[in-house]
């Protein structure tokens, strides 16, 4: 395997340029899908390679349940500096799995608690809670997807702004933005180098809903006003994987984007631009990461098979 087993651990650095440029130059829908795809692939590849190195490290520990042949010099030679990186990979993989598991569990717990809080209300698309704290968010799952909003939030908005709020939250539910947000949350837990992509997707998902809401209500200014007012009074959403009108910032950039012209819809940027170069760089990084992890996995399987006593 050689150094190829380590490449997926650092290749997420190639996606840093597109994490920033996608917010500015790509349509929010394209940026969200692109960044989530790149982050998911790179996180899966880095976790796989970390697991392969962990196998080599575990085989060196006394009393381990693995076959004795897996600790042979020929197996250890497949990983450079096996004595050090093999043992470091064991706690590193445990931390990654624990962090991803905690994120998944927390996400599910918040959704379950939110659904239980609405258990006494009618099964309508919009759930209005009599609460003095202004907030609103999109709640997927359960018997049906629902928009949750408090009376305090509705009191802060004009009728046109209320329509913008509902259109924004419905856009989150229709496009299943919670899945994109959860995917990048898990990716950032698996590899810290992917945190810029998580931040970028949190923003582009909100921008995607902003643009869909503006198209639905027919007024970009109404959506901008609704976002501004909601940001001033709202405390956001209960968890990062639940999307809301004022959940992700920076809000001034979202408002400024809505007060300008609608972004052009492009499936793929031109190579002869900075965002095009960054996009291709991230795509190549993800492809190399996938090939490196696949090559390392196949090589390790053959090595371990040969070292396993019959």
C-alpha cells in the first residue's frame, strides 16, 4: 500500500478552495450538492484507510483476537512506520466512530423530542406553538414533514414576510436539506479537514431555500426582510441538522444576495475561472482519494489472505 494509504487522510485539503468559492460563484443548489458529495466521498475514504492502518496496529498488540499471521513482517511492511501509525490509528478510529455516533444519536434525539412536543397538536403541515420565544424550523420525518413556528415569530413578521417564512421552510423540506446537513456533519466528524465544507453547506443550504422561497412568493425583498427580522429576534434551531429561516449565517450575506439579482443556474462551472479550477481540484482530490482507498483495501485483503494460515 505504501504512502497511498495515507493520501485519503490529507486529500480533503484539496477541497478547501471550492468550499469558499462555491458560496460566492455557484448556484446554492449546485454548491450544496457538490460540496456534500465531495465531503461524503472523502470522509468515507479516509475512514476506510484509517481502519486498514488500525488492523495492522491491532495485530501487533499482545492478546489480540486476530490471526497470528497478520502480525508477520510482510504484513507490517505494507504500512510505512507501522509501529507508530498502526497504534495511533486505533484510538483515532475509536474517536472518529464515537464522534459520528454521537452526532447521529444527537440528531435523532432532537428530532424525536421535537415530534413528541407536537404530539398534542393536529397533524397539519404547519405547527404553530404558543411560545413567547420566536423561532421557526423545518421538521422532517414522523407521519409527515412539518413547519414549526411560534406565535412570537409570527407576531414579528408582516403578512408578506410570513409567506416568505413558510415558503423558506417548505423549501427545506422539499429538497431534504436535513440530509445534506447531516452528511457534512458526519463527514466533518470523520475528518477534521472537512470542516470548511460543513460550514459552507450550512450556508448554501440556507441560500438554496432563500432562492426557492423568493421564486415562490415572487419577491426577493420580502424574503430578505423576513430573514433580517427573524435573525434579530430568533435563537435559531435546536440542532445544526435542522434547517431554519435564521439558522445559518452570515445573515447579512444572505440578505445582500437576495437584494441582488438571482444567481445563474449552471450545472458545472467553466474550467477557465477560479471556481472552475477549484471545482476540478476538489473533484480530482475526491477521485484520487477513492482510488487510493480502493487500492489500499484490495492490497490489504490480498496480503491478509496470504498471511492467514489455512
